[in-house]
C-alpha cells in the first residue's frame, strides 16, 4: 500500500511540476535535469528563432542538447 501511495505522489508531482519550455525563463529551465545556464539560454534562443517548440522531442535541435539529455528531462517538460 505504501509503495502505491509513493508511486501516486511521484506521478502526480511529475504531472503538475512540468516546465513549459515555450514559456519558461532561464531559472525555470535550469531546474530540469542536465540544463544549466548555457543550455537554458540556448533553449530560449531556439524558441525565439523558431516560434516555439511543437514537440518535446524538438529539444534535440537545441545546441548542447542531445538524445541523452532529452531522455533525462523528457518527463519534466511540456510544450502546452
């Protein structure tokens, strides 16, 4: 029973604490796994020049973010 409750809390936290990469500022982006100040600025730069992200997977097009970084943060982000 305790494991089920912990799993519920974990999933709920993930769902309600997702960072919107189309709206987040640098500080908010830096809360994501693998994202520091430089990558946060690259996300903002990419977002401005491409009119926002249409999918989460598009983050791999940002300088400094590869498939491994995307895997680390994929469930922490949203585009809506």
